[in-house]
């Protein structure tokens, strides 16, 4: 029989284990619901790629506390803790196993211990920030991340950030950009004009990204890059722009508003690309402050049904041709913003047209699954899959 101090400590630990088990179990349950149906489902699918390993360890510790409490005969508290902690642990283990199987099947390389050492995505600072152009009263810049000096020029990786066409910065994923540079790539991250209420940029963002790609190609030698070995990457809105810019360049349909030539990338790698604004507008979950309806209306200048020509201009399907570059699209099955069925329909159409497009679908993952923390499970998956793809096709 435990003395009073130990019994008190075990009771407190059991209460903590019970509370955390309930929380983990709620997140497990939420991960199985349609992410466009409720905030509960959005949160349930948002956590696993970043905090999944921590949640599994928390549930495991709760099970151990419950077992010890039951053996110490502290009463019903130990039993209830086990009743909640065991399914929480099993559910968390199942979710993580499904993620790991999907990622491993796609060729991801992971460091399990690093998933417990989360870091800030917004650092370090770029090596240089260069002005690309002044257009429409806006200064557009590029962030440069140099690789270690080598005997030969480095392949060039151009990145276009996301943010719903309305927010985001060209250094918000600095940890990733620095990581790709450390793998031997010269990384150039582009700015483009962002939309706001009454200031649509449906006809400006793609133009800016195209001219930014051309600028990066023309100037890459100055930073130690080889423009003949070019890859293009983007996330979300930036994924839309990367596909549209790259596919248009391959089809000879690039804007003539920037100094030629506009290069054709040898590979495109995108995460949860906003290829279909109609499905985002109709089905995306309205997270306060980031509602799909307001994002798309700001970008287009109004509802999609009022501007079918603008919808066609920004929809990635408009740029599909058999000449499009090899493309990797990584999408979360539980994306509550860029809903999966819109991206999947685009992928099927591109593949049917003869595009070498690989689609990787990750279970129990939501939008920006890789951007909440560097070194997270989702972050490592997204890094390694994109690196493998562009290395294979460009180097």
C-alpha cells in the first residue's frame, strides 16, 4: 500500500494522464472526419504531421501511469485512465503508421529522432535579397540562398510562396529554402504582387512569377548557379503559379511583359497546389480570417461565376499540354482548404494529356502540413520527396 505522499502524486499524475488521453483521443477521432465539415475535423487532421510523435508518446506515458495506478489500487481513476489512454495510444499509432507507410511508399527518407526537435520555419535569413523589378508601384524582390562553394555551378531552384494569393512572404519557409541550398541547390525565392479587397491580382501574380523566373535564370550565374539545370517549386497559391508558369513556358504561352527568354523548368514540384479555384471556393472550410470565399474573391475581383474568363486564366487545367515539364504534386488527403478532389481531377486530366505527373496523397494530413515546424514529420516528408524528384530530373 502506498503512503499518502506517493498516493497523492500518483493521483495527480493519473488526473493529468486522464486529461491528456481525452485530448489525444479527440484528435484521433477528429482525424477521421471530413475536414471541410467542421473546425473539429480541421484540427483533428492538422496536428499529426507536426505533433503526432509527441501525441503518441503522451498516450504511451498515460497508459503506463494508468497501469501503475491500477496496480497501486488508487481506485477508479486508474481504470478510467486506461480506458481512455489505450485507445488513444492505438489510434495515434495507427495514424502515424498510415502516414509512414504512405511516405515510405513514395520514397521519403526520414530521421525519426529529428521529429522531436522542432525548429522555426522562418529562419535563417537569406544570403542576399535582390531587387528584381519595380512594377505597378511595387518593388519585387528575390531571396537568395547559396549552396556551399563547389567546382561547378549549382543547379537552380526557383520557389514561389503560398498564402492564398493574399498573404505570405518569400522567406516564410526559410528553413526549407536553406535546407535545399545545403543539398547543393542555388535557391531563389520570388515575391509577387498579392491581392487585397478591391485590388485583384489574377492578371498580375502569374506575370510577376513568370518575370521572376526569367530574372532568376538570367542572373543565376552571378550567384553560382547553372540556369540550364532548372527546377521550379511552389506551395498552395505558389503551387498554382509554379504549375501555370512552368506549363505555359513549355507551351510557348508565357507573357511577353518581361525580358525574354522565359526558361522552361526541367521539373516542377508542388505542395497542395491551388489548381482549381472553383472547388476551393465551393468546398473549402472557412477558417476565420482565411475564408476560401474571400481569398478567391479578392484574387479574382469577385465571385467565380461572374468572371469565367478570369477563372480560366488562373486555373491550371488551362495550361495542360503534352509538353508540360515532369511534375510532382504532393497533396494531403484531408486538405480543408485546397480540397483534394479538385487537385485529383487536375492530375487525372494532366496525365490523360500525356503529362509526366506524379501525385502523392498523404493520409491524415491537412493544408500546410509541412510548414508548422521545421524537422517535423510532415516537413521531412515534403523535403525529401521534392528533393528526390528534382534531383532525379535535373541533376
